[in-house]
C-alpha cells in the first residue's frame, strides 16, 4: 500500500522538518487539527494562497482562517479587543475562530481574507499543528482540506480521497477529535456567532457575561461559510425525517434500530458531541455503500445539536 499513499506521512522529526521546508518554500501541506484536517500555506505569500484556492476550487469571495501558534505571533495582524482577550484566555488553543479587524500594517495577503478589512484567526490545539506553527515565522492560511462544498476530512485518507497526489504532504495525525469545523464568532461589533461549533453560544455567553442572538440562522450571508449549500456528501440529504422510506440510509440518535442495516446511529448513547464527531464519518460511509439518499431523524437544537443542525441543513441543499 505504501506506493498508493506515498504522500501520507507519519509525524516524526524528519517529517516535521520536511513539512516546514515545504511551507517555507511556499508550497502547501495537509495537516491535522482537532476540528478537521486543513490545507495550510504561508498567509503572507500570495502564491501559497492562490494554490489553496485553486486546489479546493474555492470561490475567491470565501475568506480563509489564519492559524497562529499564540497571541504573541498574531499581534501584528489583528486589532485586539476585550471580548477577544477574554475568549482567548478561556478557550485557546482550541476549536474557535475569531473575526477581528485587521491591522493596517498586517502582512496577511488580501486574497486570503477576500479583500475584507477583517481577518478570521484561530489558535488550534492539536499538538502536530502547534509544533509546526511554533517553528515557522508566518501564520498559516488553512481552510478545511476538502474540495469546495464537500464534506470536511477527519483523517489523512479522507484528504487523499479528494486530492490524491495533488498535495505533496499529508500528515497523518489520526482522527480529528472534534470532527466538525470550529465555531466562528464575529467580534468586530457586538459578538455574533457566524458558524456554530462545539464551543457553543451558552459557554461563550458565560465568559463574556452577555446574551447573543442566533445570527447564523439568518438568511443573510454574512460569512461565506454560511453559503446555502455546503458540507455536502454528494447525494441528497433530507432532514427532520420521521419515517424511513425503506431504501435510503437513515441517520439517528440512539440504539433503537441496531438490527437494520439501513440505519446508522450517530451516537448509541444519544450524546450530541459524539454525534457531531461521527457526522462526517457516517456521511462518507453511506456514500461509499452506494446509497442514493440520506434521511436524518430530527436532531435536538441544543448544545452540539445546534452545530449539527447547521451542517445538515446546508448538506440538505444539495440537489
Ligand atoms: P473553512 O476554512 O472551510 O473552515 O471556512 C472558514 C470559515 O470562516 C468560513 O465560514 C468563512 O466564511 C469564515 N471566515 C473567514 N474569514 C472571515 C472574515 N474575515 N469574516 C467573516 N467570516 C470569515
Ligand atoms: Mg471548509
């Protein structure tokens, strides 16, 4: 099997060096994070950013998240504010992305942030990405390592499936612990969640001691990741389903239908964090088994269920 995956590498000293050389040379690499895998490139270098957009087939209007080792490394690029500092202290490194005003002197490529005056920044927790971010002297622009609009990858083979040998280095860091994308919060004005994630509204409100609106449910596209069709497994997805149509794959919480091969439990103990962790894995399994359609039972809109509903709603816009 070695030859067919000649671009998937285990993480060791030699391959860390190889990855850093690759990034220093302006090339891109697929790297694990605790949310999903990303394709990272030098956020200060135009050609690296161009490569990322081209590989993904991502519209230029959809800005990239910029990843840093810590706040110290981000200080030249972002305008700090109290909301951010509080959230940073509580949740970073971790699965949360902050939209902040960009400093005039920032070297972030305008293309990376879709020419906006703001940038989205994140401080990921996964130890592999942190060891890379620590050793390079530029931040990484890093969207999820999937073709635009498709399901995010949660392991190295998922990345290979979309890109084959088009990415020279895919670092194998095991399965992403969270399994869905980061929470995105706009802090340029009153805090607003643009994309729900595992760090949820309640826990953010507790830290900031305020109440937010569920803006991401609005029709208006404020953040391009809120585009209507996204996270698509490539076959139609129907949500809030009560009755199995006898031939589709049916996703649900619990263990009720364990003897029926067409039923896929997202969490046997109905735990919503676990269901989020399994969401994309089950999408891929169902697609590979050749089903033509996915039905999903109603998922409660609490905790991680809010993020799950956001992703499956967008997946359901596939026609
Ligand atoms: P992805 O990299 O695929 O996880 O998607 C990145 C998400 O961050 C998308 O929803 C983007 O629209 C959002 N994002 C990145 N930069 C900004 C920004 N400056 N303002 C608002 N949203 C942003
Ligand atoms: Mg993405």
